[in-house]
C-alpha cells in the first residue's frame, strides 16, 4: 500500500470512517439502507457497462470496503483504489483474490493530496462527496485527473437526503446535500467541455426526490 500522506493532519476530518470502518458493511445490509443501495447499484451497473472499457485505467476514490472495487477491477486493465481511512483499506486489501490484487494499487491518502503521474481514463467516487465540504476543490481534482469520464454519487436535497443529513448530525457528522443547479453552475463556469448527466435514485416517487444523485461527467469529443 502506498502511503501518500505522511502528515495525517491532512486527512478529511469530516470522514466518519476513520472510526467506523468495521461496522460499515453491517450498515449496508440493514433493511433500511439496502433498498437505497440496490437502486444506486442498479443504475451504476448500467453506467459501468456503457462507459468502462477493458483497456481502461480507473481511479476509485473512497473505495471503502471494496463494495464497488470488486466489480470495477474485473472491468478494467488497471486501477488505483484510494481511501483516506487506513482501516477501510486494510479490509478491502485482504479480501480480493490474488488475480484482482495484481491489477490494483492501493493508496492511503486524502483524495486531493494524491497527484498521479498521469491521468486515468475514468475517475470514480461513490458515496464520498457526502463528507466533503470543499466539494468544488474535490471535483476539480477528479476532472483534472480524468481523461474521459468522472462517475460519482452524492446525496440529494430531497426528503431522504435531508433525513440522512439530520440523523448524521446526532453523530457529529456533517452530510452534504446537493442540488442539480449547484453542480451545473460549477461546471458551466469552469468546465464547459464536460457534459453532465444526473439522475435521482432510491425511492424516487415524486415528493421524496430520491436519496442519491448518480452523476456522470463525460468529456465532450472535439467536433471534426
Ligand atoms: C460511504 S463510504 C463509500 C465506500 C465505497 N465507495 C462504497 O460505495 O461502499 C466513503 C468512503 O470514502 C472515504 N473518504 C471520505 N472522504 C475522503 C477523502 N477526502 N479522501 C479519500 N477518501 C475519503 C471514507 O474513508 C470511506 O471509506
């Protein structure tokens, strides 16, 4: 595992997973969380099928316990799985079969402090922006290090996104929520050559507004 950040003062202080790595998967399996997770995974699988090519290199920021790493590594030529939490990285590292481990470099770092020697075809962060207050800086980093696409999720401002936010406050964690226009305006000003698709998933029955945005940023092809 590569130790990119020597000074752990650089770690994301709002990241709850420094303390709760072990209980993360039990939370994902709980009946309250599972339906949201399944909806997100269904949409993400369609996006992975459409965008990831076998010759691609991937950067997965916030790989956690490897929930998506397991499928991503099989779809790509090589990937970097990065996380700010050493406890999370230890869990994922020990679980993957040797053939998959051979295609992955694990990096222990806060995302924006990681400066790869060359860009990746696709950068992904799934369930990470939730904890990132300086989200513009974070997205800038992802776009800077992606050649073709950035795939990410983040909480909505709908009923379930707000519920997640307020319940997390009891644990001292600030969960971010996002409006479509926030991301659109940020891109319009700084990255007009990137095209955004955003979709709400997770019990999205009109008034609820879904739980999670599943977003894809694609670099526009130059016109010939
Ligand atoms: C909700 S978990 C998601 C894990 C995995 N992507 C999944 O979908 O199951 C968020 C992960 O992002 C990591 N994380 C949060 N902020 C980060 C940052 N600024 N840089 C790197 N990793 C971060 C946490 O340590 C945690 O493992």
